C-alpha cells in the first residue's frame, strides 16, 4: 500500500516549526497497521529534521550553530539575488536535509520520547511550504 498526502505550512521567517502533529493527523487515513512515513519538503531554502522536542534551548542552539556554519551576507557568496539570506538558506537546507522517514504502527508515529519532526525555515521572510508525506505499508 502506498498513500500520499500534501501539507502546506505557513512559516513566519527563520526558525523551527514542530510539524509532528500535522504528520500524525494524517495517519488515520492510512489503511495499514504498520509501515514507514516518508516526509519530503519541496523547496531548496528550508529543511526537515528530527530533533529534541522537550527543551526549547535545543532549537536556539541549533540556530546558533547554523549561523556559524552558513552566515547571512558572507562576501564570498556569489548567489544573492534574493538578499543576504539567499545563499545561506540554501547551505542550511543542505545541512538539515529535504526528507526524513519515520516508522508508524497502529495509528501512531514511532518517534522516541523526546523526538519531534521539524520544518526548519532558513529564509528570514515568511513562506508557504509544501510537504509531501508518503506512507508505505
């Protein structure tokens, strides 16, 4: 069985959004007891990741690291047509990745106790992001 669902998430600019509940809300439509949920984002300036969902300091620390690894407005960047955050957003998207896979069973995502699925918006302005969730079971 393969079933696909599209989600649209509005971001407010750079930051992490916990999308675990949105992914879990689609599970009741899947007519299979167990499988894998593959979550893919259709953009090159944001990403997905699974990380700690209990302590907000984790997300702040991850942003601190991303600022070091891919700073906005680096004079060495050549790709800056959409502003100082343009190339940095693409680099950060490579770091976070475009997809994650999560097992599910009996209508539940089988995430660890402190895990959440996050959309990382790497642009400084708001965007509408599209996510494709493919359930394989």
